[in-house]
C-alpha cells in the first residue's frame, strides 16, 4: 500500500515478478484486501491479462491501516500496528515470509525493520545500500539515506556490511572499498571522514582510500576499480537524487540538440535507469528488507522483488552476521543492539 502509485504499481510489479521467477516462489500482497482484489481484477482483465496464470501464486494478507509518506516513523509504528508495513515485516520476523519489499515511508521501514528484525550484534545502525550504475560496472553506495549523521565507527560498520553485499550479490571476490570525500588524500574531508579513514586502514578490508564524486561515474579511481563507496546518509541521498535526475536530463538534451528519438536514447541508456535496480536493501538487520523509491513503477517493484529473492537465496544476512562476528574487536564495533 506504499508509494506514490500504490496499490497499482506494487500489484502490477508482483505479477510481473511472478512471470519471471520460478515456482514455488509466491508473493504476499499485504494491505486492504478489498482494494488489492479490485486492483488485481482490473489488471488481469486489462493490460496484464496474459499473466492470469500466476494469480494462484499470490496470497493477500489483510492489513487495514497504512503509514503515509509524511508520518513520523516512531509515531506511525506505535499508532498503526496493523499497517501494511508493520504486518509485512512481522511476517518476515515470524518466519512466514523470506523478505519484505515496500515503496512506502523510508524512515518508517527503517524503524520497523530495526525494531522487528533487530540489528546484527555489533551494529549501532542499519544502512541503505544502493546500486549506482557506472561506465564500467555497478558500484554499491551506502548509506544512501537511512542516517543523516554518522560517526566514524558507523562508517566502518557500513564498509563491513557493504563488502559482504558486494561479494554475495555483485560477485566481487575481494571488494574494493572507498570512502567518499572531497579529495583522495587521507587528510581531506571533515573530522568524521578523516577519523573513519584511519580506522578503515586497520579494519581488515580491501580499503583503497578516499574516492571522489567524479570517481562514481567511471566506477574506478587511480588505484583501480571501486566496488563499495561509504558515506553518511545525507551525502549519499543527495548523490542518489542527483544520479536519478541525470539520465532523463541527458536524454532530453541529446534528443533536443541532436534530433534523436527519446525512446531510442532511453533504451540505449537503460543502465542509468533507476527502475532497472528496483530497490535497495536495508543492510544490517536480521532479515531481508528492501526499500524502493516512492515513485517506483511496476518495473521497479518487479526488480526490487528480484533483489529480495537474490538476497535471500545468497544467505546474505547470515554472511553479514558471520563477517561481523569474525571481525577483530576494535573501536569500530559498537554495542550489541
């Protein structure tokens, strides 16, 4: 029930995902049963009629309340225990589902995931890990919006969980981790970044030093390819929103000045389309919780579901837990949640 185009986009996205994902995988649509049934009927008797055969792999779970995009997370969790977000995440916590996907209120999803799924021991906060397309290969950026302010030890924690994600879901054997700053030199950046740089040198990771904003577009720096970029959520979210606007702007400018067809350009630059990546996992919680953009289309929801499936199938949560437990106790580890 979350997102600017709910419930149509999530329901359509679920149908599209089931058409590509093999049985016995099934999806649970959590929300108002009447509204979901009506939306399903409209889609399956209209533009998605060819997908009627996947209907029996959809289960509707009643959740009469919703959390709006403007609700304060803590208040929403207390006052709306029967919301689609809380009910859906409880199903993951109770072992009734293997992952949760939503395009709803990001703050509420982060808070509910932290409360219901719990953080891994040794973490103080979760982080949103977003895939950024580059000229070479995709790069994972975290945090991209969960935490506006971060300590140096939290940035090191993000580096650890980001490296595990890059290994498990991106197939990077020894992920190269960079720290986003205003220069590649160790003394560049604010106090937190400079402190984090020194901690990362001794964190047992493949830390390649500071990277700059321009390095993200190429996916590499003068020390080699980049797999993971670590930053606070304020910086990461500003970077993400800029990136999301880049492809439409470039397509519009080239179409206008070169006289080329917009649709042709859009297909040629599909790797810059945020919908291709669908959703970002909330890393650091004991379970799969995928956060999608509020403006997610059916295509984006479909791809977010695929991200959830890959995260579960790769056992990423257990790998992060093990990686944190194996890390040498140091000043980058916070108290257990």
